[in-house]
C-alpha cells in the first residue's frame, strides 16, 4: 500500500495552493518537522504573525505524525500555548511527535521555535478515518 497522497491544494502542504503555507514536511517514525519563513502574507499587525497561522502550522505538522503513513487522520482536538510572537523574516522550525496511540486516536505534541526561542507549544488529538 502506498503513502497517503495529500492534495496539491492542501493549505498546509499543498504546493499548488496560491495562499497556502507550502510546508515541506520531513517524516520520521512517529515524528514530523518542517521549516517555514514568516512573510507579510501572514501577519495580523506590525509585522507580527497572526496567531491563527501558529495554529495552522501546529495542526498541519501534528497531522503528519502517524505511525502508518497510509492512514488518514482528522483533527479532533487542538490546544496551543502562545509563548512569544513571530515576525516577518523569522525562520520557524515546527516539530511534532506522537505521545500516545489509541485504537482510533493519536495524541501528539508540537513545538514551534525560531532559533533557540520556543514561540508556541501545542497538543493535538487526531482520529483515524475508516
């Protein structure tokens, strides 16, 4: 069975989505990571990245953490702690890992950082689709 084919128009990782994040996600066993540059397209005010983009980054990277790359999962719960702002020009590192595996659910954690500074921490629950 082949890996999941995500849509080319996915907001998080779709290469053809003109307003998407275009994340190039690296997968490891029960983990995923990506780097992303903050641009003016994703600000709320004063060259500060919109908080919803933090949530989208966390959701996308955690949604790619599956023990079997052939499984489709959907977000059941997303929590995020905003610790510091990101600004235009910041290169963000997004990293996620699985924390527990249930019959239908996968629990994950993510960290979004810029250099050595952690900007946000997130937790998610993802449910396997039949």
